[in-house]
C-alpha cells in the first residue's frame, strides 16, 4: 500500500485493519505516523522511533514511502526547477513537476494526468500537453508524491513552510480526474500533515460545467 494514497482517516482505518492497532490507540498512532512523514520528512519507517520496534517492522512491510525516480532536473535562470519523474507504474510513465521560487516563498505546480483528457479540444491548442493523448489519470498518491519530491529537495519540514502555494496547472485536465484530485487536495489540507489552507491552492481547468459547481460545493479552493 502506498502511504501517500491515504488521508488521515484512511490511515486510521488501515492501521486497525492491517496493522492490528487497537481502536483506543489508533488516533495517536496515526498522528505520530502522519506527522513524521509530512512534518518531519520521515523516509523509512525503521526510523520512526516514537513507536515500538515491532510496529516499525510491520509498517515497513505493509506501507511504502518510496517516491518516483527523478530522471532529469532543469534549473532556469530565475531558479525555477523542473523535474522529470518516472512513475512506479507498470509502464514507467513520465510526468513533470515544477517548483517556482519567489523572494518570500515557493509555489509548486503539479500534474494530474499523463497526457491530457482534453487533447482533442480545439481550445487547448496553445498547451503543449493539450496535443498529447490521455495515457492515464494520476492516482492521488502520484500527485502527492510530486509535492514530496519538492519538500525533500527544500527540506521543507519545519514551521517555516517553504512551499506556501500549490497550483494544479501541470499536465492534464483536473476536473476529468475529479476523484483523485479531490483526494489529493484533502491530503494536502490535513491538519495532521502538510496542512495547506484553501487559499493557498489553485486548480486550473479549461471548464467542465457539470464538475465546476460540484467542485465549488465539495472542495472550494481557488479556480483558474
């Protein structure tokens, strides 16, 4: 099971069902684990010293914290960084994630699809990804892991919050991968984890009418 696919409530359920954690202790254990990964940069469950050795070994066997392989790194004159990542899927698909610096903070731009579901839409001819056929929707974990690549690069695991904004403006049409994008945003906003506020997240869309209202009602971050 990929850890980055789990919301905080998902993790609690997982710990009860797969790790045998008692109901009375599961919230505390989930907080220890979630905080260690997202707030302290834990890379290996064997280093999670706040839990028992037996639980560490168990977590190491049933959960993975592995991130995609970085195939290429490009750094522009303005210090913007673009990573080409190889996913851990069957076809080793490639995606890009961009870290955009400014004087006071950093913004991350994440992708939601390999290719794009709107590739046949004439309104997308200005977009390089819009010329590529849809290969797959990214899972929530595959989007979260883009954030984790950037956080590890910056060592962004303190109260300083070096990455303050997330724009969902990389490859793909967000609203045609609705469920996974919604879950990604939920994980991003978890108080026990990264705890990014709604006003710090912007989702870009070409405009899918039936999904826009649903998105506004259910998620409510900025639309662009």
